[in-house]
C-alpha cells in the first residue's frame, strides 16, 4: 500500500545529523511520538521526498534540499489515494511542510510563525519536531531540544497573554472598517485586515479597535 516507503529504506543519510537511513529514521521518529493519528502520519511522510531530493557534495555529505515541499505534495497524493478524510490530509500536509521550519525564541518571531503556519497546526509541530530530533544522531541533539523548549516557552507566553496572531482575534472586523473607515467590501478590505494583523503581530499592544481604525484611515490616506 505504500511503495514510496521502499525508496526511503534504500536511501542512506551520510550526514552528521543522521545515523539511520531515511526509512529507519522515519520509523524511529514514529515510535518516539505519542499514539495520535495525525502526528504519526506526519512523521511517516515528513521525509518521504528525500530519496528524490538526494544530492551528495564534494565531501561525500548527503543533502536533501527542498524535501519538505515534495514530501507535503506526496503526503497529499498518497493520503487521497488511501481515502483519508480531508481534515487529516490538511493537518498532515501542513505539519510535513513545516517540520523543518525554524523560528527564534522571541515573541514577535513566534507570533509571526503562528500567523504563517496556523493556530491549529503550530502547537502540534512541537511533538513532530521533538520526535524528529530524537530519531537523529546525537550531533547537537541537546542544543536542538533546548532551542525547541525555548520556542515552546515563548509560545505558551503568547497564549497566556492572549496575543493576537490571526484575523479571528483582531480587534477590528471588516464591518468595522466599512462603517468607521469608509471602506467597501472586496479585495481591498481583505488586504487592509491583513495589513492591520501585521501591525498587531509586530506590537500586540496596538490591538485596540480605535487604534486600528485610525491606522486604517492613515493607510488609506497615504495610498491616495
């Protein structure tokens, strides 16, 4: 049912970060995560694109540039083929795409990462990343785990302080902009909401209706 996995078992990883073939690493990672359908499927597919992305440099080191994008593509096709539900496919594809995504343990960087990846997917990445790290070689493992813990601590702070990271918690709505900033419905309204979200993600203290209405009016004035 999964011929694509055969190629993973045959693909060695001659790289300081790894001590197993792609397939063995995948199985170790799946065993390292809790028994959850989405998490285990995400780890099954996270490196599925590596065999096709293998390059070897002059020093004989293996590289797999661009494998998350290809792995996400393959996960989508295979899960559809195996008739998984759309919600599972959506979550797995996102986790596979972003399993290698790095962010710094700074509130603004973490807020930006949540905005980019999605509030529903971002917290699951901690489990995926931890399992991925635990299935690698010992090389810089502690450093990687410490960095992951630091980012998680900042994420928990963002949650605790209810900082805005999506349009859902933005202090203004499209209706507010239409009624108080004189905007019409349509593409420009959506673009304005995204711009205001960028402002708030940069500085959460600005997530107040009157402040954002004023900011919208200023942006509209400057665009004329």
